[in-house]
């Protein structure tokens, strides 16, 4: 599956639909960081980052960046009215106390029962796990936004993860460039398919067992 800039934004736009007014939201690096670009301007959301910001705004204009103000990925951000700063200990206390309503993360693999592997491919360079373990366990809702397949065509949605786990049974919703799937008690439920893909494509490219018991929406 190719990942054009539009594909990334399509996935971010779908993830943005899960953000509701008044939420405290933590975004992972990569595609999740595009989510704010797809929210209505009147929506009141406080974005949280592990490095100690609550109330991040959009990316600043070129030349207006503040060297001291960045997100957990190190990219420059702005702040909105009511924002606050704190140290990393408090940033993680907010997460561990369960005060983050929603986290949107990237992943290397997700299993059909919602296990998340998103921090290391053994033998590769380790960027560090960041806040993913805490967020995956403690956020009220966990959404994964990722490519459906690896570069070699193998599925990233699997029966059980072969990579080291970040957290077990933590994922609620998976959004890829092909489909939207919900991790339910009964298993992995297919909710939506992104056009121009078909049900056949999704089944062929998914290594996990999929439940199809609801009417599937086709998203443009």
C-alpha cells in the first residue's frame, strides 16, 4: 500500500472524527500529529504532550516558532488560551491518573484482541518508547492510526503480535488507509472501508480474524 500525503491526511481526518468537544487528547508522532488540522475551529480541545504542555495549538507560521515550545516529537507548536506548562513528572502523572480522554498513536502491529506493539523492531535502532506504555494503559480511549500493511505487504493487523508488546488489550479502534475496525469483546469488527478498496481487499490484506456483523460504511 502506498502512503501519499493525501492518504495520511485521510487517516488523520477520520481519526479527528473521534475527538469530541472538551476532551484532553494526546497525539503520537507521525500521522496522529496531523489530527488537529482536521478539527472544526470552534472545537474546544486541550492537547497534551509528555514533555509538559497542555493546550497545544496549530503549528506556528515559519519564522514565528518558539525554540522552547515543542511537542513530544520535538516539532514546534503554538499554544491556545488556557494552556499550561509543567515538568515531565506532572505530564506523566496526568496520564497515569487517567485524565487523558483519548490518545491517538501509531503502531507496528495490533492484534485482534487489541494488543499493541509500537515501540521496537528487534535489531533495529531504538528511538525509545516515549509515553506509549503509559498512554496505552491509562488513556480512557486508545485509537491506532497506521498503514494496513508493511512495505513487504505483510499485515500489521494480526492474530497475535510477534513484536514486543507495549500493552495488552488496550486498543479500542484501528484506522488504516483501507478500513476502520473496532476491537470488541467478541473480536475485531469491521466498521468502514475506505474507497476505492473493497471487502475482498481488506480480507486479503488482514492477517487477523474479522467480524462482519454490522452494515459496513464506505468512506470517500
